[in-house]
């Protein structure tokens, strides 16, 4: 997959994530107005977050150089979002946070493409067998466990 395709996919995923948070916030607002004002506050917060994500989704290509950093640092905020939604807003907010984890995973899995590092040793066919030999030596020397070796070998042979 090329960089533009990955960035377009991220943009689409961000739009979907924003829509999910807007829907969740509307449900939370309805529940909050009916039962609990604290849930209303969480609904407003989630509405703002959802609308911001939809707006930001159009700027993904412009932010491409720092987008990997943003997603690498987002783990703590995602966990806070899950905890707040569970404690204050109920399980419904967890759906949005789970989707956010999948978007984060997609970005991090494609970091080399986003950053333009397509010439890394794992992506170079000419060095594949040399790299496989290096992995084997690392495993034999005890620097890699069997599991680590298998994971790296699978990455290499893709």
C-alpha cells in the first residue's frame, strides 16, 4: 500500500470515529437530560471530541509527518477515555474507545509507509535472506527467544 492510500484510510477511519463519538454523545445527552446531569457533561465532551475528529480528518495529509507521534502518545488518553466513559457514562462510550484503539493500531502498523521509510531492511527484498540469516544467528546466540524469532521472521517474510 502506498502512502497516499494509507493516509486516505486514516482520514476515513477518523471520520468514522468522529461519527461514532457524535452518535455516542447524542445517546449520552439524551440519557443525561433524562436521568443524570453528569452524563450530560460527558455527552457534551464526547460531542466536541467527535466533531473535532471529523474536522481533523480532512487535515490528515497535512499532519502526516507528526501523525505517528500523535498516535504513539495517544494510549494514555484512550485509557482515560475508557475509564471515564465506564465510570460516568456507562458502557456505550467503550464502543468508541475500542474503535479508537483499532485506528491507533492501523496507524502504528503503517508507520513506515506514513513516514516514507519504505526502504527499511524488512521491506527490501534484496536483503531478506541476509536479514533472515542475522535473525537465526541472534536466536542461536540467545539474543532472541524462539517466540521473538518467529515474530520477526514472519515480519520479514511478508
